[in-house]
């Protein structure tokens, strides 16, 4: 279950079955949000929810039990506790927690909606079984410093855009740009190039400022994408080479040195060099 024997047929079958169950839960959660379907098939949704939680609970307890088998979680109790606070383990716990909280937390409509929303966390369990998702998480981790700097810069630009627009348009449209916090909505919509059009500048200076900020927004959207793209490029350039080298090293054995057939002395050059 910890992924140490992925090549075994049973392990592959279990992984595929869990992936299918996760996707089925996401589909059921989506369909249940439709009132007509949720009411008509209420018993079926509840039965499927119960079966899924039982299976996910067995999976979680199984992973918790075998965690000390991994050297990173050595120790019967401490090792399991260290595993339990890992990101993927917390996702596994959140996937089953809402079902059990129903009997503990008073069932209020708002609480019930929150618990139902937490069920959508189960889609994050796919990260354990998807190589592509794990690669994306690893790239984000490697490039986290650059991404943080980029988002901080974007936040400062949004604040600057809101402040300037409030100064330019505040007196002309006090209902649309009453203060800087309210103008932040316009700045976010403009810099992300969404452009809902619910709040727009009417002065010439405001329109020029909006155009400049829209162009800068395109650049700031491109920066995180380029950072992630470079991270993927670095990963796929280094890791496959390392794997290929290790496989070649395991499959190939060094050739013995060429020896003279007459005296038995080792010759540095091959047979062609010896003939020369």
C-alpha cells in the first residue's frame, strides 16, 4: 500500500480500484447537489457514501498500520504519528472525517453543507496515485521561492492599481470607486484580464490607467506559467537521464581489458589498435 511494489498485479488492481472509487465519489457528490436527483436517489447516495467511507477507512487504517515499515516512519507509535501528519495522510483523513462528524457535530444546514463540501477533498487523494499530479506538486515545491516572489509582486501591483484608480476615478464615480478596498475588486478583475465590466473607468486618465494595468496583468500571468514550465523542463531533463544511467549501469558490465594472445600482457587499445 505504500507503493513499494507497484509492479505487482494486485497492487496495480487495488490502485486502479481506488482511483475509480475516488472518481465515482466526485461524480456522486456533483450529482447529489442537484436537488431533483438528490431527493429522488437519496437512499442510493447514502448507501454509496457508506460503502465508500468504509473502504476509504480500511485504506487509511491499512496505511497507518504499515507506515513503520518505511524507514522514514520508523517506530511503532511515533512513526505512525509522523505519517499521520503528512499532507497525503491528512487528505486521506479529511476524505472520511465528514461522515463520522455527522454523529458528533449538531446537524445544522450550514454545518451539513460544510461537511458535504469536505467530501470533495477526496479528489485530492488522486495525488497519491497520479504521477502527473506528484510531478506538479514537486515542481511547485522546487519553485516555491520564485512563485512566492511573483505572487507578492502581483499583490503589490493590485494594490497600486486600486490606489491609482481610486485617486483618478474616486471623485467622478464615488459609488463605483468609493475607497481603495472597494477598488481592489476592479484591480483584480483587470489584472487577471477577466474584465467583467461591472465597474469601468469613464475618464481618459482612468481608461489609460486601466489599459496599462491590463497589459501588466498579462505579463504577471505569464511569469508563474514560465516558472512552472522551466521547472518541468528541469525535472524531465535530469530525472530520466539519471534513471537511464542507472539502468544502463545495472545492465551493462565493464568489458575486460584486451590481452596479448602470445605473452598475456594487457593492451590498452582494442584489437584494432593492437593490429596497428
